[in-house]
C-alpha cells in the first residue's frame, strides 16, 4: 500500500492562499481514490475534498469555489489549492488514500488562518 507525506501548511492571513501537497510512495497510486480531510481543535475530522481514480471530485459545501483538489499520477502527488482562506479553515489537514475500503492517512499539516 502507499505511504503519504503532506507539506505546505503554515500561517496565512484571511483572504490569502496556500497550496498543500501530498507525496505518495508505494505502488499503484493511480488505483487509489484520494482526498483531504481536516480536524479543528475540539472537532471531529471532516471531509474537505475527494478525487476518484477516474477524476471525479467532491467538495464540502464550506470550501466549494475556494478550494481545488488535483492529482498528478505521474508523480504520485495530490494537491489542495486553497484560496480566499477564512479563519474557520484553521485545522490540521490530512491527506487520505482509499482503496478497497481501506484508508491510508498522512501525518497531517497545520494550517492557521489568522490576522
């Protein structure tokens, strides 16, 4: 199975942008559905965006029109472009890969939106 490592988190002011990246190692990355989830302090982990192996994307209502998920199967990477960031986007963001009902998670990267 794949292993996942996220990067690109940090501190940004409201209205700013960040791009998260997730590098996958292991085999058959192209067969996995991928996604980004987030967990804010005191809250449950929630879906942000997913992207199937066939290219179908899905977004949480709270990020539609602001975030874009993409994948590069030649490089085994998943990205999340986040624009017009809000303070409520502050959370630890986790990369996910799913195949045959099994989930693989990255270690998470902190995103803080604050003035």
